[in-house]
């Protein structure tokens, strides 16, 4: 079934570390050999062996409207004829910034970068420059990209590969990264008391998606907001996953809480390599060339990336019904899967908000990294492979969120639930 993928993987491993350009793709979290894709359209992925899958990763988030979304493809084709890069300002960058500012609450200005990593790295630098303080707090199992400062108790691939300490990240850098368990306000409070006047920022995934999907418990984000206000700390919402996904205005809109700085990635680029950070003018004007906090990029605001992102965001902006549809589809899937697991007599937790969700095989609620790590992740591996064989492509790790796309039809969801039922029988 996976002959060509296996051959390609062997070849890839000779010239690419681990055969992949990003670790979780290697299937280390579930075992086996990764599947190489050839093309994708709507809700479906097509691999190099002629197999077809219903996609629940959607390129780890960006493809909220499904693959090869026609308006984005057409826009890319048209703009590519003008030049693939100018390295000068363009009107398109203004339109993109205006659109983002109009969609996202509480921001006046935005700077485009090329990845979520760059966005988070830059936001942290600004928070440090603005507050004049060095340390920051992040949460165990949250992932903010691979900049040195964030590779402490990180989620996603770091959790999947179970890397406790990362060679190359100096102790001096790691010393400024303080960590607390997600959803644990007293732990945050304690860190602030132990480090008086030295914390620049608290960065958080407002809905976590890098240890599976974990929801903020009532009062958690509100509590962070209050602590930040009291102690002159900037609150950074990492909306790389949640931005333009949980609502038109992201987690801030959906959850009704305001952050001081926001970071974006994934959907904002419509499948092209794009990230952004944003905030109120008084903070954003600390960035060069107005301020001294240096931040730059040869390809930042790249015209092809901008038109792809602009087309994607415009669609989401003009069609609020997309969010209602995503909500209905996700709720339907969650309901169906829960029923399958219950009938199979398997303890489970399905966490979901909007079109982010994940399944953990545990009898207790999954509210932090320790809980996610303690679930029956061996069963998840079996479930993953059983689903893959039945044409459903789930994230290849229990420490990743599933992403629902609006290209999924009712029939696709029913097929997925049926595949889950069949998988549970096969596993038993
Ligand atoms: N923040 C979050 C919440 C993410 O999920 C990710 C990537 N999955 C990043 C930052 C880093 O983004 P990128 O991979 O584009 O560098």
C-alpha cells in the first residue's frame, strides 16, 4: 500500500536529516514510515502510491478552506507574472495590513514575517525592549516555534520526540525562560513573585494545539491578563494556530480577552510561508525603523505570499457563515467519535473548540501537558495507523491538534466516523 512512499523515504534519508524538513512529519510519534503526498484537492490528499485520504491536518492548519482553493491558486498565478519578489514596499502589503487590522480586535499595526517562529521570536524581543526586562513565562507543552528561547518544555515535535534538553540552546538563554503548567494560575503567580520586576512577557497559546488540543479553563486567560496588568508584563497571545480559525478575529474575539501582542502564521499565508506579529501602535512603534528593536526580512511581505494570504483572509472576512459551518462540522465529528469510543468501551477525552480538536485516550480531563503525556498514547498510535489504512489522515502524534477544514462534507464526516468504528474493531 505504501511502496513508493517507502522508497522515497529511503532516498530522502540520504540527503535530508531524518528524510523530512520538519520533524513531526517523520512519523516518529506513531512509528512506521511517512506517507509522501503527490497532490491534494479540497478535503482529500493523494499520495504517491495512488491512495487517497481525508485530511485532518490540513498542512498543520493553513488549509482551513481545503486544499488547492481556487481563488488562492488563481491569485498566485496572476501575481507570479509580475515578479516573485521586489524587496521594495508594495500596495499589497498595505492592503494586507489594513485587512488584518480590520479583522483582529485590539491591534493598530502589523509586521509581516515568514513563519510563526519568526513572529514569536520578534514579539518576545519587542516585549523585552518595551518593558526593559529579560525573563518571560511560557507554558509546558505550548510551542512557539524553534527560536532558542522557546525550546524549553516545548510541545509539538519536541514533546513527540521527548527531548528534555536541546543541545545548542545555551543555559544562559534557557535561564530567561520560565515555565509553568498550562491552566495553572498559582504557578504563574509564584514565578512572578520569585522574579520581581524581571518578567517582560507571558506568552501563551490561548487554545493550546501543540500537546493535542487543550482548552483554557475558565478564568485562566482572564487571570493572566490581570497578572500582566498588575506587574507591567506584556501578554502575548500566540495565535499562529487560533488566528482566523477560532473566529474571524481569532481567540481574542472568540474568548473575549485582549492581549498586548499577537502572533500569527498558518492561515494568514493561505499555504505560503507567512507569519506576522501585531499590537497597539505604542508598542509596535518600538520596532525598527521607527524604534530601535531591530527586526527585518529579505522576503517579508513577499508579493506571492501576500496575495495568497490576502485572498484567504478576504474570503474568511466576507463569509462569516464559514465559522458556523466549521463549528457544526466539528461538533458532529466529535459527537460521532465519542459514540464510537463509548460503544467500543474505550476511555477517551475529546477536546474541541471551533475547528480545533484532538482525541486523548484517558479517563481524566486533559487540561495540561502532564495529563496529555499520561494518556494511552500507545492506543493513539494503533488508532492513527488503523485510520490511515482506512483513508483518514490524522496528525501523526498525540501531541498535535486536528484541524477541520470547511471542504469536509457531511459524507466525509460520516466516512471518518465509520472508519473510526472499523478501526476500533480492528484494534480490539
Ligand atoms: N506557534 C504555534 C502555536 C504553532 O503551532 C507553531 C507551529 N506549529 C509555531 C508557533 C511556529 O510556526 P512555524 O512552524 O511557522 O515557524
